[in-house]
C-alpha cells in the first residue's frame, strides 16, 4: 500500500492510501473509498481539467 499525505506538514491533513484493489481518501469519520476503476476515472478527469 502506498500512502500519500495531502499537506506539507504530514500530520494535519487527510491521506491518500492506494492499495491493490481500492483507494482510500480522507481520515477517520470522513473517508471515501474508490475502486481502482473509479480512481482511474478521477485521475483522468483531473488531468483533463474536468474537475
């Protein structure tokens, strides 16, 4: 699993956890879980400036 913090301090912000079958974005009590297909769609939309 790869873990990426979403801010420079590394402790106060949500994290991105990329596993083999799913991606988790957020923190305890505020978590979004995406399938790998949903994650790829989100990445594509970000790269194309659609979101």
